């Protein structure tokens, strides 16, 4: 990670936020749709669909069996109901499980061959698919930085940038369907090793029908020369997106990975059930950042994405380190607990989260820190913001196993309420099974303060600008953990997500 | 500049609590007026009603800035029109850098007035020069707005905001409270540096000592929501010597 002058970054970022907010008229800016001919698998879910997806991806036999196994297990499972979420019944037979732009029937050799309509989609989203320097637009950042992108559109990956440059460093960054073809031994070794097929209802569903996603492999001792990122776009109607991401960091390697998500505005709900698995070996370090901006539904709670995601990192060997940073502003329903298994000794897990729920959004999100190794350390900083009629729950587990002696956790959960019809809930689970570990938990709940808003307004800011400023201040501890391109986007999102929440 | 006529205001939540009861005053361009008065006379309420804080209902009277009705405007519109209130208790905003706050404010006002926004570079240059005069160092500009600031730092920060926003009409609400002699001098110097023919001040204070440094053209005595006496700087000295009791008795007589 580039070391930044913190203040300078904040300066640039905040200005950006305000400008972005001012330039935006609507609330959800990614709500448009790309009109393109799609190739759908038949509606509904059964073994034939699982076989079809596997066949479309030209998968080896073992993977088909793995999927079928997952599907059969899924049939015996029930949708979890312990979260503080009101989830309408989902008819899994009314969804499409595979959608691919027709122009992608022949896999393009490079991004140059991809249908310009698809490329335009990403250009419109502001995502660079050309191999160009990304100019950060931040004071103090003199040179541009490179970010490699994997673009996933509905069920398929369109292509990945900077492949050659990454390959020179020994880094593999491609879609998971390509990885199955080109690096089957790696996929076979690690797939499902962090999140088993039957881990939970949604993970089982994903294991059966995942169509694409990203694969990252960082060889021993390599510091990935650029940020890696995946942008997920759901476009087709009534289509679920089930991406699977697998990241393997060999001994002593480093990587920073970013993930962004958007979807068109629709008045029906759409399903998104992803799985992210991260394997981190000795002395390796992975930083995983998400800006989740799926369509949240309209101001009356109609439409929006159901976001049921299983993300887990396994710090499998000593001194492995993982850091999750998430900015969750979208989705009608969010069910997501990026977790850290601190298996090795002296391992480290961090979780920084901003979850914003406005209008009728529901979020139940948090983390699990499972301490298995000695001297393992974890840190949780969660900032929940509720507005409108939204309900926002932090749910977190900190577990110290008997062998995880001298381990430590620090948890800080802050909730901010805007208005008087929303709710904030904090549900910490703490299990300590040895005498030498230490767990700290701090929680606060506050309302956006009228005095703060008046102070800002008396200096000339309008109410929305004032709220954006105060809320961004509230989130600062988390925002500053994001890579800078994302920090700007996230700040703008924080402001936009809260539009209409006051007055 | 500022003209207040027969202003009546009460608490929004409790119309029984009438605070301003027919307050009138007129501040001409370039003038410094002081308002003195005992606790509970309505000094802070006057500053809040003028700057547009929620919680008060104006039941009668008017307040205009350069002939434009202030009371019809939102707080931010009043600010853009040139009104500034230096708070008695400046508010803390955790996580928001002082400099970010300042620039957001300056550009919001410039935008509202149809002016070009200041670039980061231009802004930095101006703010550094002005901060130096108020002995505000780089660290204080970086820290979150008013968080962990001492009483003196908070007040100096208010004056810095005033200097950056260049308002036409400045209201200082007990800016001297909580300041030691040196800090008061610094704040007063900051205010005096801003005095000019086009800018007016309304200085609200309990004590005469601030007026040794910021010498007013006119002094008003406020009691029970009305101006009971108006005079020159000597009126402040009289209050200092004799307190408010005589003046209040005189007014009732």
C-alpha cells in the first residue's frame, strides 16, 4: 500500500465527496440497464441446471460432482432465520441461474474483442478496463497507480486487465472459470477449503450454481505489483448472481484486493449469494476491501438486491494477516459476516465496516474472529448508520479457543441514528475458553446531533452537505483504511446513500 | 446593515416562554455595537434567532440584513448572505478535519453566491496566512473540528472561520467567556483586524473588559428581551462600576 499523508488524503476526499454529492440529482446512480441480448439457462433450479452450468464452463468431472454434492446438501438445508432480518419467502424456481451476453458465446481472446456495449457499461460505471494508469485525483498523489480489473457481468467474466504484467510477477489473476481450465490443481486444492459446501444454506447454493468470479494466486514472497479488483454487475432481470472468489496468498506474499458491485434499478428483488474464500499462509498478508452498492430498493422499499454472502479468510499458518474493510451501502437485505480464522500462531485479523441502511433497507452484518492460534490478535471497528425506516444490526462473534493463549481482541461498535423511525442493534457473542486471553468490547449509539448540523449550516452548508460531513466524520476510522480510490468512492456513496434522510 | 424592529420571539416548544419582547436596534455599515445584559435577558436567543437556529418562533417584528428579510431564510442562506455567528460554545465534529470543514464552508458560500469555488491550493494559501495571525498552527488545522481544543483554541478557531468567510455582519456571542487575558487580546486583535467600513459587528458580552480591546461605537443594555438603554462606550463602564440593577430600575420607573 502506498503510504499517504493522511491529512492530505482526507482533504482531497472530502472535497470530492461534496462535489460528487452536489453533482448528483438522483439517489442511486447506477440504476440504468444495458440493453443486450442474453443467453439464459432455463428458469429454476435442479440437477440439470447444475450440470448445464458446469458444461457451459467446460468443467472437469470432479467439479461437477462437487457442485452436485453441494446441491444435494442444499436441498436438505433450511434458510437461516437467526438474523434480525425480515426476509420474504424466496422462490428459487423463479430465478435464472445462468445469464450470459450472447456476444460472449465465443470467449473473446482479450478485452479488445469484447462487445463494445459491454465495455461501455463499465466505462459508464467509471471502471477502467483499459490498461491505463489510474489517476488518483488526490492531492499528494503525484503518480498514478495501476489497478488490475476483472469485470464480471451477470454470470460471466468479461476479461481481466494487466494480465501480462501480473504474470511477469508470477501473480495469477483471472476469472475462476479460466482458473479451472488453466490451473485446475490450485482450484482443486483450495476450493471449499475455507468455506465448505455445506457451511450454510447460501454457501451451499453458491457452491452448486456459481458461474464465475475471480481467482487470485500470489506466489511465495511476491508483493503483488498493483491493486487487484473485481467489479460485479448484475444486469439481467430475475437473475441471481452467484460469484465465487478464491484468493491464495503463499508464504510471505502480499496483496490488496478490491471489490465493487452495482445493479440496475428494478422493482423486483434480485438474489445475490456470493462466496469468498481466502487462504493465507505463513507471513502472508491480504487486504480485502469491498464497496457494496447493489440497488437498495426505492424509497418505499420496492425492489433491491438480497445480498447473502459468505466471506471467510483462513490465516492458516503463523503470522498470516488479513484485513477486511467493507462499505455496505446498497442491497435491500444484507446478510454478511466476513470472518477470520486465526489458525496459526501470531496471526492477525482485522475487520473495518461501515454499514448504511436508509429507507426500508435491512442489514445484519458483522464478523467472526475465531482465535485458534497462540498470540493471535483481532480488531473490529464497526460503524452502523441507520436512517429512514431501516434496521441495522451488528452481529459479531469473538471466540478464543483453549489453545489460543495470550490472544487479544478489541471491538468497537458505534451506531448512528438519523431520524426516529430506524433502529440500530448490536449483538456481540463472546466466548473465551482460556485464561490468558483478553477481549474488549466498546459500543456506542448516538443520534446525529442537531447542534452539529446547525453549526455546519450556520457556516453556509445545506442540510444534506452537513449530514454528509458529520457522517463521514463518524466513519473516518474505517474510511481511512480503504485504498484511496475506493475511499473517495465510498465517501461519495456515504453521502448519496443518506440523501433524503433528513428534513 | 442590520435592522431589527420590534422583534418578539418565544420557545417553539413552549409558547409561554417569551424571550424577546420587542427588541429593536440598527447597526450601520462599519459600526461595532455591543450588547450587554444580565443572565437570561435574551442575549444568546437574539444571536440564535438572527442566525436561524431551530427551536424559536418569531411572533412579531422583523430583522433585515441590507434590507433583505433574514427571518424568511434558512440558516445556510443567511450565512451566504453575509451573516456570521461566532458561537459561545463552538460545536465539536469528530472525524472532520478543521481544514476540510473550513473549505467546505467557504466553497458552499461561494457556490451559493454564484462564485467560482476556491481550488485546494488557493485555499491553503489563504488559510495559512490567516491562521498565522491568530497563532493557529498547522496541527490545529488538521485536528477534527473543535475536538480536544482548549477554550481559547475554540474561540480563536471561530475567529479564523470568520476571517475566512469574510461576512458583512458578525455576531460574537460571549466570545470572551472562558478566555484568559492573553487569549482575549489575541481574539480581539483578530476581530479588530477585520473591522472595516463595509463590515459591522454585534458583540454580545457580560463584561466590559472585552470592550477595552474591541472598542464599540454603540452600547446597548438588554434586559427581559428588550433594549432598555443605548449609549456610547461609557455605558459599558457604568455597568462595570454599578451593575445592571440601577439601569433596570431606571427602565421600570
